[in-house]
C-alpha cells in the first residue's frame, strides 16, 4: 500500500511573466520524492503563453516524475522556487496523492484543454486540496497564478 509521509506545494516563478507554475511533491514512505504537476502540454518548439492559454492552444496533462527532475530544470532556468509544506494528515496526504494520480490517468484517456484561468496548474492543485480538506476557497484567487504566493500562506 502507498503511504505518503509528507507533501510540499511548490511555486516556481516564471522568469519573464508575473506568474508561476504550481505542483506538488510527495515524499513516499519508501523515501522516494514524486512530483505531480498539472500543466499545459507545450510541444517542442512552442513557447508557453498565459494569453494563449486562454484559448484552446494546449492540452492539460499531469506530469508524474522524480521531484529532482523538476527542481533541477528550474535551477538551470534560474527560476525562483518556493516550497510550502501541506498541513494535512497522513490519510489526507495519501488521498491527495491517489486522487492526483487518478486524474493523470483520466487525462491520458480523456484529454481536456488547458485554460490559464479555469483549468490550470493552480486551479487543479487547489481543487484537489479543497476536495481533500472539504473547504471552500475564493475561486478568483485560485484562478490567478500571480496571486499564488499569497494564497499559499493560507493553505
């Protein structure tokens, strides 16, 4: 059985945009750190754009990789990264991990469009956390990646 010891919500600022990317790193009882990242599926040679994300330009995918792969890439890009521990019980952490993996599987079989405001890394991560915590959040704050650091102070 999968057991999650801890989880960190990660905010990686974009270099040239007033926003950033959000994903979750899970530390499993095996000692492995797994990152699950809802994101726009940007094809090689294409540049991500917040405004293009308002149109049906990118599909949504959940990348599931070793956390080191994400963090090393952001370090190479010179992006500022902040990590916020998630204050959830062991059972809630495990449920969050399982739900995010399930969403990754669903999207691999039933693609959806990424949307900067309504179906982004921020909205997906916060929807999962809300479902686990059964709490309500201000939807407007969730939609705007630029406000994510302030929102994280209240997770």
